């Protein structure tokens, strides 16, 4: 779906370090919590992703969070 370009060397090192920190804590809990965590990481990494369009991915994750929250609110109301 998304074509990803190669990170610059400093951004790649930061991305790899972030991923290593997260590997030991895989989450299988609430998807909303996972998406919010992913969104925070996308926003933090955005300035380092030269030549890419991180705002598109950020928008998709934000929309997914909003949709899940809306569906959960509707489910509670019914």
C-alpha cells in the first residue's frame, strides 16, 4: 500500500533504536492503546523521514483511532 523510501543514516539509527526498545514489549492488549502508541512514534519520527509523506500515515492512524472511539461510544450507548 505505502511505498517507503530509505531513511537517512541518522534517522535509520534512531528508528532501529526505537524498534529495539519496543521489541521486548509486544502488546496484545487494547488496539486503541497500540494505535495511540504508534501514532506518537509516527509523529516523533516524521521530521527524520526525508522524501516520504509521513503525514499520510499519521492521518490514517488518527482516523483509525477516531473510528474506533466512535464505534466504542456507539456500542456503549446501545
